[in-house]
C-alpha cells in the first residue's frame, strides 16, 4: 500500500521556489533544497522528479503568483497610468519577506544561454506581462490619458523592459528615491 504524503506539496514547492529565488539554479544544491523544503530527499524525488523538473515547477509557480499579484494590483483601477505606476511600485516597495529581484529575471540572466526549457518559461511569463501592459496602454490611449503617438504593443514592450530593468536594480540598490525616479521617468514617456 502506498504511503500518503506527510507534507503539503504546494507548501514545499513554495519553499523550493524561495530557495531557487535566493540562490539561483546553479548554486542550489540538492541538500539546500532538502533543507529548505523540510522534506527527505527521496520524497523530493518521488514528488517532483529531478532538480531541473523541480526548478521548472518552481518557475511556473512564481509566474502564476506574479501574474495574479499584478492583475490583483491593477484590478478596479480606473486610471491606466495609475495602474502602470502600481505595477512599478510593486517592484520598488516589495514585501520584506520576499527575496530581492525576480526569479524569472534571475533565470533569464543565469540560464537563457543553455536551458531552452527555462528560457521558454521565462518568455511565456514575460509575454503575459507585456499583454497586461498592452491592455492598460490601450485603455489609456482610448481615454486620452496615454499618448497615441506609439502603438500600444510597442509601448507594452518598452514598459516591460523598464520593469525588468527595475527588477534588476532593486537587487543592487536600496535607494528607493533612485528607483522611483526610474519609474517616474518611464511613466513620463507615456505623455
């Protein structure tokens, strides 16, 4: 008879996500994962497969969590520019319990040159964020709040690029004023 799991799979996946988020893929050992997840190595392999499979699942979890957080942040906001500002503020004024930066951006920097599966997951998540920006830009252009001199899709790519850069910057500077200046300047480009 098969033993039932003695742990909550979603909870331990969240713990693995945090270990990868803090340390990256290459620097995370199997022992780091076992310790961080609080389960036995055999249970980890039986539940999640190998380290790479676990990493992909952790990335998927992070992407879902981030997309949900971003959608929730802008929900009910009447102003497109204010919604975009809220997305940037989410990066600048993150919860203290979260590691700095972004697991997806970290993955793009660390693994893009040699891990097609990870790159594919990053690109899927990035596209979803670009689509959110595009919806907001279209809304803002329709209301006259955002200039129509550029196509919404192009502005969405620009905004996403600025957001990715900001996600890198939060790892290197604690200067919130500097980070806010980056966001303010980016938003000024929408006028």
